[in-house]
């Protein structure tokens, strides 16, 4: 039997990822897990990518104030076990995936591509 060699996520991965995205967003809104300076910072959970075995979840976060400090992500990764514990009971899964917070670079990449396209148009 051949394994699925494509890199596209399965329906189960997508479903669990979306469920986790909602639960993590709720927990970040309800509970200030870190100090006052960072708890007032508006964050958006843009995407959750699950591993095929559903044991790890990469949670992509976008700070809305434009501040892309690495301190935010190191703090979030420190409190990730607390967040896992809070949402683990409500997920209805056999085990709670390990949460790893990452910075969402999508908008930065889009800005770079747009800048490159504008430069190409100017050079024509």
C-alpha cells in the first residue's frame, strides 16, 4: 500500500487545525497568560498547520500593531503548555497536540512580491 506522497493536508488535519485556531483565539482573548505589556497587544491567529499524525500544531500569529518583536513569540512559546492544558479538555481528541507559535510572514512576503513587481513594471 502506498502512502500519500503529496504535501496537501488531509481533511482531518484541516478540521483539527481549524478547531485549534478557534480554541487558541478564545484562550488568548479570555486569559492574559503573560505580563501586562504583552497581554494588551492585539494578536491574530491566522493559521494552524497540523502534522500528519496530529501530534504537533504550528500556530501562526500576526501582531496587529505592526510590532513583530521576537519577545512575543518566545513568551507565547513559554506559556504554550498552559494553553494546551486549557484547550485540551474541550477538544474531544485522544491527546492534545503540542503547540508551537510562529510568526506569520504572509503579509511581509506579499509586500516584497508587490515591490518586485512594481520594479519590473518601472524597468519596462
